[in-house]
C-alpha cells in the first residue's frame, strides 16, 4: 500500500512535521513494507514555513523581531529568490505567551511588520506569502502598520506609541503613511487564511476570537468598539471576509492591497499534494482538536474532499473529537481520537507523540481489510 501522511499541527503540542513522523513511525511498526509519503501541512497558521520551505526550495532565515508583548526575539521566515514565506505567529503568536500573559488590550502585531520590513530591505523580497493563524492580538494590525512606517496621531497631534496594542486604537484620530507606501511599492502580498470572519460585530474578531486570547466580556466590548473606530480611520467598513482574522491583522493587510487566499488550498498546491495522490491507497491527516468547524473548510476537511474526488479514503487522526461528529464521518473513512483515558490537558499534550504513534499502529493492523481505493 501507498500511504500519504498529510497532517496539520497539533496546537500547543507538536508541529505538523513531528505529527507526520509519529504517524509514519506507528504505521511502519505494523506495516513496514508499505510506502509512506510525508507531507506536513498547514492552513496558514503554524507550520506554514515548514510546509513551503522544501516546496519552494527555500532557505530559513532568522529575523530580529518582537513578540506580542514587545519582547525581543528572533523570528524564522523562509526566502526563495524574491519570495518570502512568513508566519505572523513567529512574532504575535499566542504560543509565545504564557496563559497568564494573555492581554489583547496590550498585545501587538508590531513584530510582524518588523519581519516584513527586514525581508524587504535586507533580503530584497518582493512577493510575500503570509500566514496569519495563531495570534495573541486584537489590534487591527495597527502595530504591524507602525513597524512598516505608518504613524498614528491622537486628537492633540501626539503620536501613538508603537506597539501600543488594541486598547489604544480608540485614541487614533489621524494617520500618515508615506514611508510605508514607499517601502511597499511594488510588493505583492498573499495572505494564507481560512478564517472568513469580518472585523466587528457578533461574528467579528473580538467577539469570536477575543476570549481565547484572554479577553474578558468587558474587554470584548472595548476591543470591538476600537476596531470599528480603526476601520473608520481607513474609511472602510471592515466587512470583507477575513478582515477579522488574527485580531484584525487580515483587515490591515487588505488595506495594504494584499490578496486573501485559502490557506489550505495554497499549501496543498505548493507542496505537490495532488501529485502525491497518484497511486495512493490511503491518506492520513489530523489536527489537535476536531469539531463541527473542521468540516467547514478547515485543512483536514479540504484534504478529505480532494481525496474523495480521486476515490482515495482519508482517515482523520485527531487529538480530540468534540461534539457531534456526523459531518466528519461523512467526509472521512474513519475518525479517531488519540486520547487515552482521563487526564489533564497538559498530560494529553505531553503524550501526543506516543498517542499518535499507538493509534496509527493499531489502525494499520486492519488497513488492508478496511481501507481500499474505490
């Protein structure tokens, strides 16, 4: 059998490359004779650089930056000629902060702008693929814009401090962007993002994603009002799908002329996923947690739909299955959770690699009987 292994990351536990290796290890323990093809995937969040580095024959570089709390760090990016691949979470990522540090009124995307600016000025990149998943911020992308050269002023003409965070958006009354416009002249940006939320309101960035970034109910109201105010400064309603991604970073990138593209489709195309399906008998994919949102266009579901068109069964190996899984069961030939007994979240995360290996090992024992090409 030929097995294509194409998982997403297990958030807060394993990168997609490590998930893929654990799946292959488990499969080979039961069926060492089978061919396994590893294609670690991403939908635009963490793992995007890993997924596209080999596909683009790129090189990883370290770029000086700041995290969401303006602490210095080195961020990783990929360059291939004039093309750069950037994960915004290398700067504003929620995984860089301890749970006690989450504070979306203060966190900033400033470091994201620093990465882009350095890649333009030092490495002469003109084409960008930017994944914006996994953020800890709800600043409307204002910090990124400041790092790129935008200046924001309050009603008294005082400049808003760079990286002030989502709580400071209400103070902005005027902006000036000539330096940024010069920097970005001739630069093309694709934003890899599968989030379709708009900027404000009940389906907006603050309301939907703010709580998981540490926002209290009162914080959500403040942030939503601030984002609405920030959109007015740009004379835009913030109603385009994806504007609310990454705490409004999607909106800011659109204001720079960026093109929103489906992250899963982009990665599947660049990594040669469709070519790898030739002669495949089974595809394994997975993610940290699967629920009803998985079936609504997330990476694993897009993989299942692509394999179904080729008559190839796909199996979901998830860290956890939550809620009603009937929609998932319609997409996949099998849905499995790697969870093992009652344990804390931290214990489950720590055991992810071994649990994946064990689950896939057991699955492979029966693969020849249950999973065949249609």
